[in-house]
């Protein structure tokens, strides 16, 4: 899997996150997203913060 050189514009990023959330909820599945972006984390139902491989926060 390759990595994009840059992030999508904000409208595209929001549309992709909306699609991911809707698909996960619509199919009753868990979607795991690893990110450093606060706006992405805000769209999630549960956020687990890690530091040095250990859980430091858990919103769920």
C-alpha cells in the first residue's frame, strides 16, 4: 500500500470520513482508524490515545 504525498482538501477529507462512518454504522461493524488529526478523531464514537505503546486515554 502506498502513502499519498499530501492530505486531501478539507471537503474531500470530510466526505471520506462521512462515508467511512456511514458504512461502519450501516453494516454494524467496527472501523479502526489510526490518525494524528483531531478533526478525524472527533468524527469517531470512541477515541483511544496511545503513548509509547500504552493506552493513556479512552473515551469509551
